């Protein structure tokens, strides 16, 4: 069974930094894409950063956030710098891939981690 466990959220002052981690457990035939999404109170979930062949960032986080992965640790990261109060949200890790070679690709999600940025 594939599981994603996020960590690294918390409370930080505006201008500060956090690094979110997403540990992926369970074997997969292929991971085709990875990403981070967030949902702020009263808003719909939005893409923050996604990486497959290319890497895309939401305009609101370009130049401040960086998505990366450590294949040896099966972990995906989101480095967040120069945080703003409007970055406050629950952040979710996502991977898209195939568990077995004969499977269609599906999305796997973590449970979410809260990020709160105070002004």
C-alpha cells in the first residue's frame, strides 16, 4: 500500500521559512509526477508546485518556493521562503503514478500539514 506522510508544517512569522517533507512508503512501479497543493480556509484547493517533465509553480509562490525530491529517501520536499500570511493553508503532498506496470496511473495524497504565517 502506498502512503504519503507529510511533516514540517507549523507556525512561522512573515518573512520566515519552512521546509515541508513528504515521505512516500510502499513500492511503486513508476512515479510520473509529484506536487504540492494547498487549501486555505474558505477557498478551494490550489496547485502550489508540480513536477513531471517540467516544474510549474503558482504565480503567487514563484521565486519563493522550491519543490525537490530525494530518490534515495523516497521523499518530496517543498522549501518555502519569504512566507506571507496569505500562504496560510493546509498543504498536501501528491504523487501520480502506477503501483504496478499494468495499472493505470492514479493520484495518491497525504493527510495534509498545517502552515500558519503570522503577520
